[in-house]
């Protein structure tokens, strides 16, 4: 380097950037930024629900039920095609058979087959804070196989004792197959250890809940199923006498379940069966979800669910599935089914893939 270049180099100042902010302040700002970020993150997320484990157990029981029912339907040649049961739940039956009595909404049937539907029921029933071992009356029909299974698995996941009363006819796409109706479905699930509850009593369904308007072959198939599973089939008339007989079965089951007797802790009514709601016009105006105010019956006969609720037992009414899905934060008719444990509206957030 020449002398001139060296002189120029010495003459050029070498600037060094120095922060005028003390390091301690920078550290404090960094900590504050992280704290604000975490605060915003948690403010927009639901905490994990305290009954997360029970919710997940019920959802996994629903998945196990699907595996059993798909196998059973395939063996019997009754598995619906993918255009009818795209999620392969095995909880969807035929459209019209000799025990199909009313129209049905296929999308609603598929929505109740979502394992998270059982988890949602756990969340609602858990809010009642019932002690383990408490009997709960579950009134079902053949219309919502998925809803029936969800109600039973939810109750059993919470350690409750289901007393199941069933109306055996079904709306379209429900448990409509003569040789695989609701009693056969429940028996298959019980045999494989998915559920423990037995059906305490059943009625045929149809007009008057005693088989009115049903095909003779359908009635014969239902009676055969009841005999196979040793389920008492109640055929009393008129409707008031039928409800009285079912109430007697409920009371007997509760005495069997709890030494000394007790009233049930809750009622879960799945679907719109006559034995559940009765013939009162006001019963059919009952909104879905947990009933906080029960309508009076100005004319007609109150059903089993209404009779028990009038005595002060909390009633969870599972009908109008589209509305319930919106209120509970469930997708309506999802394809594919979501993985259990991830819906923040049901379970809370944080945990992934059921972990």
C-alpha cells in the first residue's frame, strides 16, 4: 500500500454502531412481547374441558361401535353404499322396509354418527353433576341409531347407569332392517363390549306405539328380536296405560340398580317417539337441548319423558339435529368424520389427535 493510500486509510473514520438502549431494557421488551403473544393466544382458545377424558372415551366407544356394526352389516349383506354412508359408520339403515314408519333426514342421521356427537352429550350431561352410579332414563327409537349409541356411551363414560326404553319402528335410514333392527344392534354392541346397558323394555312403535299401520312381517320380526334378546315387549292400550306400564318398568329398573330405590338423575330423549313425547301438542314444541322450562299438556297424553320431567327430572331432548349441531359447535353431516379430541367447542383446545 502506498504512503498516500495509508494516509487516506488513517484519515477515514471507522464508525461503530452502538445501541443507546440499555441491554436490560431490551430484555424487558422481549419478555413483554412474549407475554403479550401468549396472552393473545390463550385469550382466543378454550381451556381443555375438565371432563375431556370422559368425552374422549365416549367418542372412542362410538368409533368401536362403527367397527362392530360395519362388520355385522357386511356379514348380513346390509351395508349401505358410500353414497348413503360415506363415512362407513354402519349406523345407517335401509330407506324403506316393513318397519319404516315415517320420513327421515339422512344428513341428520349421519350427523349423529359422528363420534364427537357422543362427546357433546357428555359435556351437556356432565353439567348436571350427577354422581357416578346414578340411573338415567334413555328413551330411544329406531330412527337415530347413531344418536342412541351416543346417548348410551355418553352416560356410561360418565359412570351413570342407563335405563333404556325403546320404540322399535324407525324413520327412513334409521335402524330399519328387519333382521338388524335396534334391538339387534344393541345386542351386537353389548356382545362386543362396546356398551353394557340392556334394553329394559320396548314397544313396537308405529301408530299408538303398538304396531298400528305396520306390516305384519315387520311386527313379526320385531317380536322375534325381542324374544331373542329377552326384552319385555309392552303392548298395553290405550297410550296412557302403555306409558304407565313403561314407567313401572323404569321404576323397577331403578330399584334394581340402586339399593333402596331412587328417582333417575336425568332423562335423555333421542328422537320423537310417541312413548317419549306423548300426544300433547306442546310436547312437539319442546326445543332441543337441555329443557329448562317444560310446557304443560293441555290436551292429549304426556309421554314417558314428559311424565318424568314433570316430576322434576332434567330432560335432554335430542331432536332437530341441525339446530343442535349449530348450538353445540358440531359440523353438520361432515365427510370425512373429524378425529375425536380436536373440536375446541366440545373438548377445549391444545390436545391434538386425541393425545
